[in-house]
């Protein structure tokens, strides 16, 4: 992961500020930076979204393709995650980028392993034979800190934007089954994202923890806790990262903060997505993909 080098004086300045609930950029410990969210930015996908969190830039595209259900879940579709870390940072070139991409993909698999996160049964076309497979491609365009949160926001926004064509299974007199795809581009199914979790990363700095850490703040943190939270505040998974340790009391405090901040994050994101969709095709496209 991209990092910055700070002097001891700079680290001390950041740590002392966090203890007083006043970060370098003026935020409190539980405040997020302003994020730009835009959906339907890539034309040849079933759904897409771009999230820009100051210097962190994420692009997610989802492609729905027909596949065969897994043996252990014959009546469900499934998701596949691919992460490309083509950041400008030299640390993310070669093996460093591959390791980070694998780590992010494994984290997403873990977050979406919860049964209720996505209605996978709605992706089944014909049990044991055909289902929809959602290939979620994550592109890390720029790394400016807090990439896990930004990626989870982008994935949820892209799933909200995803439209899957309706299909019918026809059976002839001989019992042969055929799949008929609807020609109407508006005749499609939408996925419910009500239970899709977002990741809230809490970084321990000194005796306190902060959300949405910058690269400078990440350099002052020895341990972080990644918590996936639903819109109702339920925690679906946790992951500790970093070389440092966390005591039980800190973990419980971070979990409570993650639930509180996560619920607010979901409300703000859903409001933006609903407002953007209400504009329909008349909404202006922004960014380099506009």
C-alpha cells in the first residue's frame, strides 16, 4: 500500500491533534472527507460507479454473464472479484500491486460471504444449470489513503446501478431447455442493496482511533480495524491490519464507532444514489469518463 515518510515532529503533531479530536485537515475523529460518487460511467458494463475520496480514486465495473451454479449452491448465482492496482505509486508496481489487489479481493469475498448481503437466489436462472455470474472489476486509479472504504462504497454504488436482463426458460416437447433473453433493454431486474455492507476502517493513533485516515495519518497508525457494517448497523465481518496490537477495550470502542459511523455512511450514500437516479438520462456526466 502507498505510504508517506514523516519526520518524528510531524508524527507527534498528528498524534497530539488526534488526542484533542482535531485532525490536521480540521476534521474530528469520526468525520469522513467529502466523497464524489458517480454511477453509470462505463457504457459496456451492466453497472458501474466511480468514487473519488480526495486523492483516492476508484472505478468499479460489473459485468453480468451466464454461468453454471456452484455445486454447493445449485440454486444461486455468485460474485467474482478482480482488483487491478494500476496506481501511479511506484510501491504499487509489480508484486506490491499484485499483493494489494489479492488482499482487497479476499477482503471483498469475506465481506460478501454473508448470506443476506446480496440476494444470490435472484441470480439463478435454472437450478443446477444456469445462473448469472456478476464479475466485479475494481480499478484503483489513485491511492490517497482509506482505499478499503472507498472501494466498498464504489462496489455498493455499482451494484445499485446494475441492471440484469430478464430471461425465460423454454422447454420443448423433447424436454430440451432453451433460454430466451429479453430484447427490451428496460426489461431487467435490479438488485437490492439494502443489506450490502460498507467497510469502515478505524485507525488507532495514540490512545484514540479515527475513521477515513489520510496517508499521513496511516503512517502514524500501527494497527487498524476493518469493519463491514450494514445499513442497520449490523457488523458482518472484521479484520485487523497492521503490525501493532489492539487491546480488547479498544476493539469494543472501535466496533461501536464503526457501527455508528457506518449507519451514517449508508444513509448519505443511499441519498446520493437515489437523487442521481431520479435525474434519469438528463443528469450531467462529470469526470474524465463524461
